[in-house]
């Protein structure tokens, strides 16, 4: 999702993943892309907040942020509340 520092800095491409052909079948599902986009957004936010390159943002910091706030606005959109198995 984040290219190496020697390739380019401050670029996040959440939809250009490296995987086997079998795994890519699962990766290309819309919910997976949505989660990858959210993780990319969190990484961008942390880089801007800390005034650093995205390559310097620790994966553990992204994971912590996503665990603490798995949903934007901390709530499930009303239209999905009946079909999602958890509550916000």
C-alpha cells in the first residue's frame, strides 16, 4: 500500500496490492477496498498530524487508531444498522 522510501515518498495506493492470483480474488471485493481506503486515510492523517512522511508512520499506530475508532463518526450509518452484526 505504501511504496518503499527509495521509490517515492508520501504516496499511498490502497488499491494496488501485491498478492497471489488466488488471494486477489478476495482482495478485490468492495468491503476490502473500503477498509483499505480507511486505513490509507488514517495513515495520511497520522503523517500530517506528526509532520512526517507516510513511510515513517508505524503500522501499530494505524492499527491502534482503527481499533479505537473502527467507524468514521463512531456510529453505524442508519441504513446498515440492521444488516451489520455489531453495534457502534
